[in-house]
C-alpha cells in the first residue's frame, strides 16, 4: 500500500531505498523556492542505523504491513527466548541474536511489544526504564562519600551497572533501557 508522504505518521513502517524501517520522526519543510519537503527520520530494521530521508510532499511512500504484539517473556534456553501471547497462550520462540541487548532488561513475566513483518520479528520495544533486583554487589565503605562514589552491581538479568554505595543485595533498582544507567531505588 502506498500513501502520499504528507500522510506519513510516527511509528509507521515503510519501504525505502530497498530497505524497510520505522519512522521515528517527521518534519515538514518549505524552502523559499520550490515544493515542500517531508524529512523523515527512519531507523533501518536491517542495519539498526538511523538516517533522514527527504520525500517530496506529493511523493508516494510504500507502507509495510506490520503486526505489533504485546508478548510476555516466559523463559530462555540456549539460543532461543520464548515469549507467550497473554490472550491466546501461544508461545513464540525468538532467536537470541535478534533479542540482543534487550535480554539485559527483560525478566520472566515482563510484557514487551514486538513488531512483526510477515511473521518475522523486526524490533523489540522496551519501556524507558525497568525495575530489576540486585543479585550481587560488594559492601560500600562507611564514610566514603566524597564525589558520589559508586560500585558495580550485578542485576538479576546479568547486567552490571554502577550504583551508589548504599545499594545492597536484594534491593530493587530502576535502570534506564537507553543507556543502562542507574536511576534510583524502586
């Protein structure tokens, strides 16, 4: 299906320059002379890179049919992460390589949104932050409070983050999924 570039919306998946990608942002530009342009910021599913593509306002853009599913993470086994549809209880196995760094932020029972094109997963959308339990960390030294000291802490997913000295094993901490930064205790 093709639509006029001026009707593009954030979150739509399009076919462009032989690739498929998701529209992250749109900007309508009207130069002093000539026709209006639509500058679309697009993230490629293939490379994961983001770039800006310019479309003439009257240009047709191919929309890719997609299926967004909210799936609950069930368990992982070597090479495969298993998710379950909470409505139909169907299980979906997704290759560990595709899950990538998202594995550091998902735990059993957590719901994530996965985008499918032609029944193949193309992206995993995580919330901006997640709450994870501290499984291992050293004790902080009393009195060592100069310059906001931190220590490494291993979380239940295996991710290691820098936390303040007062965080101890068993605490629940909030972590950013964008940069793996400690945001506070939950």
